[in-house]
C-alpha cells in the first residue's frame, strides 16, 4: 500500500506586498515538519510541489531537515495541478468594485474588525464560486479546479508506484478539494475544511490498485508538541 502526504504550505507573508513567500515563522514550521519526518525514519520516495514560491520554499526547508538516507532520490518536481485557485478573481467576481485596492481597504477599515470583515467577504465569494451558478464568469470553475487537483493526484500515484511514500507540497484549496472528492462530501463542505487547515499540516492518503482513501486530515501534532502556540497558524 502506498502513502501520499498532502502538505499545506507553511506560513506565507500575509499582508505584505509579496504574499507568495514564506515568513520567517513559515521557514521554521517547514523545518519542524522535516524534523518530524526524520524522527519517523521513513524514506520519502517522491516529492512533488505546486508551482507557487510558497510551495517550493516549504518543500526545500522541509527536505533540507531530512537525513540523506531518507530524502528522495530525484529532485522535487513541480506539478501545476496542485496550484491554488485564483483568490483575486474569486473575490473580484463577487465584488467587482474591490478590484480597486483603495476601496477594499476602506471597506475593511470601516468594518471595525478588518480581519473578520475580510474573512466574511472572502467566504461569501468562495460560496458563490463553489455553488456553480456563475461558472461562465470564471476562468476556472470550482468543478474544473477540483478536477485538475484530482487528476494531479492520480499522476502522483502513477509515477510513485505501489508501496511508496510521496510528499505533495500544495495549498489548502487543493487539499480540501481532494478530500471533498474522496470522501464524497457536499461541495460547500470543502470551504469549511479549507478554513480549518493549519499551515504545515499533513493530510494522509493511502492507495492501492485503483483505490485512494483518506487516512487522516489536518495533522499538526508535530507543531503542538513544541508547546509554542505561536507556531500554529492558519495564514
């Protein structure tokens, strides 16, 4: 039986001019993840990552913490199927006026609690996208997004072969979409799942022959065992 470990990227630089890079804390989270894998002593046969910088940086910091005997024989390879959805488009299709950053910032400032206001706004935008009534307005519909993530997962299975352990460094959206598909949950449950995923959390899948199943979701015990609540983040 083979195992695929889906890893949500470590903390990115939310609120900065360049979100798509790890924060200093994110690098530490990824290093802790690699140390946890090393403590388990299981060889990693294949490492795959989405094309985003935060995916690559998480993979690099994690794998650098592994002893040579446990690292994949080949370099980590990019797989665009594990890229995140286009969050900007999803938001702007819901509220076109917020394509103007100044208007968006004013809306958040006037709300009193900017973080909560953004969460509510983006959640509504995601529901609009996932429900599918406006698919023609998006470059990639929810169903198309989920389909490419699941197809990328099957490519990993095909490449890895039986009884192998593979790491996939990606984002919350692909992990939620894959789990929703495998567990046959209603579409909107993917939104709930996505919101719960911790930076650096591991979701385990098992596969054999033509079957892939979910073993566990959102495991971040290796962060909890540090005793430092600061290392547990969602953005």
